[in-house]
């Protein structure tokens, strides 16, 4: 069984392969190895909507079972911001550090007990026969007052995980994968793929 992954991000491909290893004869192929894909607009209002847009587009271009993910950070005290805008928060002039510093600034007046947040990831699987599946993974935490740690990416340095007593950026890659939103969504996707036995 071959599944096209709608990402060229090598860390994501590695994590997808690792989580789906238990499925016999499954081959994950990054779409970039098959064809050039035009930039896909991610303009839905939900993670699920964006993941489906990407998976549907890749499936219609390649004619093969296709998988895509969309993820982001949801902060309760900011009514769900940055949410689907996580990658673009604060506009195109900001890098990862600029985005999490902006987040800390916006949350300066939010008291310690009200800084809950979660990373959310939705995986969409679209088959050429029109069947569509989505799975969701969440990782609960809270937003710190200053950054700590230098592994990972994005908002990891300001995302604190109570049960580990560390920020996401202070975890090793394998520790992060074992509890991350993406890891959890992938485990659920693996269960669907096992049932489908394409
Ligand atoms: P995408 O799903 O790759 O488009 O990611 C959306 C954005 O959400 C990223 O650019 C990050 O800002 C944020 N994000 C998603 N997953 C993580 C994570 O595991 N750690 C830190 N930031 C993340």
C-alpha cells in the first residue's frame, strides 16, 4: 500500500513513518518525489478543513491515497488564537521566535491560572474512491512567561507540559513524539489504515 504525504518536511515524514511502521507493506511517499505541486491555499476556518483541502488536492493530482495534516496552537485566554493562523501569526515579517514573543506579549496580563493551551493536529486521509477520514490529536499544556529550551520548532519554547515539568522545547524528539498532538493523530490514523488494508 502506497500513501502520498502532502508534506516535504523531513521531520514530519520521519514521524509519520515511525508511527505507521506497524502496518505491513505500507509505503509513505512524499508528494515532492512524485510530482511538483502548486502552493495549496490553506484558507479554511478549521484544522480539519485545511487538512482536507491539502489531502483532496494531492489525491486528485496523483490519483493515489493521500494524507495531509494541519496543526496549530489554541490558547483559551485568547479565544482560540493563534489557531489556524499559528504559522502566520503577526504577519509575514515574523519568524518562530517573533511569533512566540508576540504571543507572550499578548498574554502579559493573563494570570498564571488562566494560561491553558493545547496543540491540535488533524490528519486527513483521502482515497481515490472518494472516501475521506480525519483524526485529531491534542496535547494539553500552558503558556509560560518566557521561552525555555531549544529543540523542536514553532511555539515549543513557550509551551509547558505539567506532567513533564518541562517546555516542549526541553524534550527530546522521541519524548515529544510520544506525547505530541501529531503523534496522537497519527496513531489514530494508523488504526484506520490497518482496518482499510488498502
Ligand atoms: P503546520 O501544520 O505545519 O502548518 O503548522 C502550523 C503551525 O503551528 C506551525 O508553523 C507552528 O507555528 C505551529 N505548530 C504546529 N505544531 C507544532 C509543534 O509541534 N510545536 C510548535 N509549534 C507547532
